[in-house]
C-alpha cells in the first residue's frame, strides 16, 4: 500500500505538469476546470499503529453562463483510496478531501460521483447590489463558513478542524436552495437542504444563514461572518432513544495584516440535545506570504484548534497544523504538512491517541 501510494503521487506530478493543455474556456459562455490532487500521510501515534496511506481525488467542474444573469454548473468527483481517514484512531479526519468512500452512494442517495448540479439566476439592481437564487444539488460549504486562510483542503490546511468548523455540521452534495443578497460590503446568505441520510440513517432538513461584512482598511481586506444553522428533529440523542435537532452558531473572521501577514479565527458553539462529539470549537492561525523571502506565490500556514467535547465520549481534541506550500507554476503546487493531534476521552481508561501526522500533497488546478 505504501509503495502504491508513492507511485500514485508521482503519477499526479507527471500528469499535472502538462495540465495547462486541459485548462481552457471552450467559448465565452462555457468553461471547464477542476483540481487533481494526491497526498501521502504517515502517522506516528501513541496507542495506534504507525502507518502511512495515500489518496488521489480528482474533481472536474463545468460552467455554462449564457448571459450575466444565468449560470448552469456541475461538478463531478472521483477518488482512489481513503488515505488515513479510515485508518487512524483520531476522531477527526487528517485530510478533509472528498476521498473514495465520500464520492460513492452520496448521502444514501445511491448516487456516485455527481457532487453538485445547480442553476443560478442573479438579479442585478445596481453595480454593488445583487440577489442570487440557486437551486439543485448543492454544497453548503460553498456558501457558509468561508475563510480566506482556512477553507480549502487542497491548497491550505488538511485537517477537517481547520477547513470548516465540525460543530456547524454543514451538509454537502444534496438537494437544496440558496439565496445570496449582496449590497456594497454587506452580504446575507441562506441555505436550505434536504440531505438523504445522516449518520443515524434518517433524512433531515437543514437550514443555515450567514451575515457577512467586508472591511477595507490600510491593513488590507478583512472578512467578518456570523453563521447560524439548525436541522429538523432527525438526530438521535445521547441515549439513542429519541430524535432531536442540531443547532449551532459561529464566527469566521479573516484579516490581512499588511502585505506579508494574515490572521484568522473560527469560534463556534453547538447545542447538545442530540448526541454530539463536540459542542464548541476555538481555532485560529496566521498566514505568512512568501513575499517575505522573495517567493511571492508561496505561503506558510499555522493553525490551532481546540474542540470541547459534547455529550458523547469525547472530552476534548486539540489540533495543531503547519504547512509550507511551494508553487511550481501557474497550475501546480506541492505542500509539506505536519499535524499534531490529541484526543482525550471522558473515560480515561480508554486508549487516547496523540501524535504526529506528516504529509505531502501535490495539487494541480486547471
């Protein structure tokens, strides 16, 4: 398995180098793009086996915009391998990408590989005043809980705690609708979804909203967001005897600090009427531009997350991650990544994993 993963990573690099030949707009209305990534991670963890695994996800997206008001969009996802995600004893996934098991039988819908397919109409009320309405198969993370420095598992942090807040339970790849109202520096977004299946095997309703403000100052651009979301009563409680709703709120801020540095935070809290692993997250970090050492396109990311345990087995989880992203050309970048994780359980007699995960990721965007 280790040799196969390394061969796969090499193949990603070989394929990615000429990927510019694939990147094009067919015409001014139809375009095709996507991402091809490969990662190998090796864990050295107490109370678990030292092991390494690799995975290669590939996503391709197509956009058709007949005019400035209408857009049709579809994204397909394929993957080979699940990496360490189904091997590690940690509660959180060390790579938040859509891997092999994630792109099959999505949400119990008996649908493979088709991730999103939606239509959007945008009302133009002025140069800085628009209202967008979207319907179809959507991903809530495209609209809620964004962050300039901690939101992309292919080019930024890998651990799921530093990509989106696990406490906000944002569903992906199912039927739903979105409204996006933007006026000057303010934005309001709302998402309604009907995922086919949760971990308890039940279909449920999801409702999410986000209020955002973009601040332009001498320091640079800053984005400040408040998120709230809730589900219908389709989640089992701690005893597994009754169904409750999930409800959460959070903050996601990112701010440039001049030309070199940037900072971000993500704080959030979750109701625990249903059974939940975590009821709060406190995370943040910094971004350092490669301009500091005359590599303008490179960057370093440092992030930390503390997750407070909910009403199930977890007492707390801590995650630290640092990465260096080296941009080789317009399409290809490679990342060296290190994570430290520690899970603490309420029952101290259970084995508690803690240790380091080393990773290497290659990503081609076209």
